[in-house]
């Protein structure tokens, strides 16, 4: 059976697209929403990154922890942020190759944003059978596509919930 190489999901978030892009394009903020990301190290101060900049992402799934090296491939304010995961490793990103690409697209709709998160499996040179074995070991029985679909939904739901009481500018009203 041919594996699924891309999954995505969309959700409406109660904040404008420029504000949401600014936060997503700063990888140090992703741990606020992602069920696996625990932080990021960027080349300079925390800020939206530009095309070509490299960052390291720290991740955890159960007892497993790993670090990725990523390069920004798109950074268009209020519209799109994307990065390619090009190295991975337990303590530091040492194993290189095409691993994955993550894309975030933002669409302003009446002061709110439809954000679409997409994961692309870049392991195109892997035979499907080999990927299936590795995937099921690393995800406890699922394909990476199924696993990432759930992670994407969790990320977007957390993002939506964070801005649920927002006034649309990224600030919550005084309580």
C-alpha cells in the first residue's frame, strides 16, 4: 500500500493573520501549541525568521527526545511560513537528509484567520515498506501521516483555544 506523503488541517483562529504569522514564524513560540515541540534555538533574538535562516527545534514524544535542524523556505508576512527539516538526532541534529517540510498558510477572514498547517513526508527515497516499519515503531503502531494528522489537529486546536478570548489583535481583553 502506498503511503500518504502529505496531511493538513485548517482551523479558524480569533486573531488577525499578520499577528498569527508573526508568532508562528518565530519558532521559539511553537512549543505553546505543539504537542511534541519543546522549544527552538534561533540564530539571533526571538523574532519571525526569514527565508534561508536556520534554527534547531527540540522535540519530545514520551521518553524519546530529539533535535532537528531546519531551514526556512518561505516567510511571507500574514500569508505563509514554511521550513524544511534537514537533519535530526538524539542530542544534536547529526543525521542529514530530506526528512519533512512544514507549511503554515494564513488567510484573513473578517479579522480572524484561517490557518492551514501541512506536513510533507520528504523521505521520498525510502521504500514504502521500510517507512511503514520505522513509522510504526516510532509512533507506537501508526503511520507518520496518521500520527501527524492528529498532531496538526492538536496544534491548531490549542492555537484556537489560546486566542478564543482575544480581541483579534493577539491580546486578551482585561478580565
